[in-house]
C-alpha cells in the first residue's frame, strides 16, 4: 500500500511529500441534463430532502472492495469502522458497491437519500474519467455529480491516501464544484489541529491519529478556497494543513447545492489512540451534515484562546520545550485533561533544558540549561514566558559536567542531581546537591550509590507526603530520594501501554493530591527505509497506590503533548504559585492567513527530532 510520510529533515523542520493529483475530464452539462431526464422518466427523485440530522437517517457507505478496505474484525478496514461510527451516531447505514455500475442503478440507490460516505480509497480511485470502472459508468458518474449539485452530502475520508494520492477526490471536487483541484490535492502527514468553526459542541482540537493525512492549504488559490469552509486546521513550521473541512457545491454566494466534506483520518481501527478515535467520531456526523457553516480561519489574525484547565487539585501544568522549527526552548501551558499545550507569551532559551520546578514563595520557575558544555540556571516568568539567566552552576573546586533535574520543597529548598568530577578523586560521580536559586551555587549533599540511576532528569517533590522522587530516563525505575543523605530507594518501575523499549522519560511533577505527572515519548510505527520511525510525546499519570505485586507502576494515558511541534524536556507544576495571567498568542502569518495552533506531535528529544520521520503504520 502506498504511503505518505511526514519527514523530519536535519534542520530540523517538516516538509510535506507532494504527490500529483489525477487529471480529469470536464463534466458534460448536456449529459447531466440527459441523465436527469432519465431519472424523471424513472420517477426517481434525484434531489434529496434538506439535511436535518435525525436518528434513523439513511447513509450510503460505499462498500466496493476494489476501492475500499472491507475487511472485518479488530484489524478491520475503513468501511467497517466508519460504518460502526455512523451506526453509533444513530444513522441507518446502507452498504452500496455500485452494483452493475449503470446510471439507473445509481439513480435508484441515491433516490431520497441525503448522505453518501466514501471511505479511504485504499485499493483504487472511486472514479477515473479516463477509464470508467465497472462499478460506475460515465453516465452513473454524471448521476452522482448531479445528486451532489442538487443537495446531496458526501463525506470523503482519508482520500489523500488513495493509490493516485487524491485522484478520486480531485475528480469529485472538480466536477461538482466547477473548480480545478488537480494540482493542489497533495496531502502530507498532518498536525493536530484546532477548531475554527463556531460550534462549542465540537472538540476544541482533533489530535493526530496514526494515519491522518491533511490537505496543505498553502497550495490553494483563492478560487479553490472560495467554496471551502475550514473546520479544523493546524500548522507545522510554515505549512498550514486542514484536517477537516467542507466544500460547497453549486454557487457559494447563494449557498445552493450540496456539500463535499473532507476528513484527514482514513478511519481504520487505531486502537492505539482511543481518545483520538472518540474525537473523530464526534466530528464525523456533523461534517457529513454540514451542520456548521461559519469559520474564522483565514484572512485576518486569530488569537488562540489560553488554556485555563487545571489539575483536579487546582494546579497549573506547564512544559518547557523547543519548537520543532526553532533552536530555542519556550514555555507552554498544558491542559492536564488532554495534554494539549499553548505557548505562554514570548521568550525562549538556547540549549538543552532539563527538569525544572516552580518556587512556591515567588511563583517563578527555575530550570537547568546545558549550552556548549556549560550548565546554567535560568528563572522563568510563568506569566509572560520570559527566561532570565541566574548564573552558571558552580560548586567550589568541583567540575560540574551536567545538571539534570531540579526539585523544590514546600519550604523553598532546591535540590539538583548533577554529574561531576573532583580533582582530588579519580572518576566521575552522580551527586545530589542543594541549589542556591539566587546565584546557581551547588553544595554537595552526597553521591548516589546506585548504578541503575544514570539520567535522573525526572525529579520532583511530593507535597502529599513531603518526599522527593526521581525516575531514571532509560530504565524507568522510580526512586524515593532521601535528600539529607543522597540515598535513593527503588519504589517500583514505570510501566504503561505507551512505554516501549526505547522510550525516554523527560519530566516529572507531583500534585498536592499525590498524582505523578510524567512526560515521555513513545514509538508508533514501523521503521522506514532510512531506519527511522514514528515517535511522539505522551503525558501520563500515576499514583503510589498504582504499585502492583510485580513492582511496576502502571501509568495512565492522558494525551499527547502538542501545540507547535515541541520537544518537551521538562514539566512544571504551579504548586503554591500566585495566580498569574494566562496569555494567548496571535497566530496570524505574514500573508494574513491565521495559522492554527494545536499542532501535532511533541516529538522525541533534540538529537532525535533531527533524524526521525513520521510514517503511517497499518496493515492493509
């Protein structure tokens, strides 16, 4: 099965893989008129009734196995899973494979029906004007297009992933809308995207789900945009992608005619992302009905709403990470219910950041940053996102190689793990230090006597019991830390469905109710020919009560950490901090097009982002 990939280039930034659409013939209006006459003689009502969604409405789902995947079961195909979703939404799903392909057969099938769904064209294009298929003659094609123009509603799912990369989709749009889309329906691996239509019953954002391939709106001309209402869109670097939208057939000024809805996910059973499936299931019927027609996307600046959601105990969650297209790390506010993130104000810091913490008394964040083999302490204004260097870490005559994570107790005492050497001793050591947050001076508490604790980035204070905990990045052992002696004790090992062999633990914060919030990455696809696979960042949580008899902590999936593609190194929790103003960010581009946030994939670590690729992984 052919694939499109979202590629990570060594800069690093993303570029879409462009594939040409198919060339189509113009539709004959004379032929359409003739077909409508045939329909009248057959007493088949071509024009559907006004779309008023109701339980029991009939939806035709195209089921020809020469075009769509009709396999069943856990690993079933798009036909099965999109049919299941529509049935659950209250529709009466009727399969139709085109029969003998004749115009009378299609006219009879479409008679009195409002909705037609075309699942991913995985095996062949739905229609090829240069060689009409057995399931749809040229006359039947004209019947279908006339049905759309007279009020029929079509939903095309994931069709930019078809064998000719959008050929079947371009044919339908070109004929029904009278605008040529052959040169722009080149789709690419897509971002998470935010909602641009004014309908609060829809999800605020649609997460990236494995197998989501969106339309690159930057390639559209004004004429091609005119019939389009953008529902969900997001950005990756300088490219804007639409993951869901509706094209209006007929005259967009008079709003006559039917619609052609597009959704970027091809609707196979992605059991890796149940929350992603739930979001798409919510959007699916409304796209089909075209129940929302007003969109704020494009043409003027859009301010993305700030995140106001807090943890169940009322704390604010943040991450510090590097946008994929930039060299500096920035502060993002995180929705602890979904993992979604939004940039806070403006500001950034160069270098590799480690785990930080917020000082309870001042509400400032503090974070270690490694830059050109030196280690610095930075403070963060949690309201504006501004970073300010406090100083370079030092500790008398000791040589500090690497400062990992910082944790701060309720009384304001700060601690850090660091690799160091002592001129008076042989070898290098991992030590626990106290940190003077005024000048970055480190004072050694003691060395860590545990060979399994190698990279203690995820380090945090637990206000629920007054203890400190750390998680090793590679081995995932969870330790309690005696900060008076530097003794660490294994309490268990982090586990979960999203933790795979090469997953790395980035950050840790512990809430006032004892909830452990953890950021790590996960692997979601096959390696491609270059040896790189799909890696995305994940927010999970657990409590000490999750410890089981096998000494593993099962983590509970919250969501993917997403906004602009950011590489998250640190989590920060606003425990005890004063209430500071949330800020949004203006996403308007220089061209005047409002670029959405909510963009997919908190991906890997800095060194990995430069060399990893996103690709779809699904058994055909």
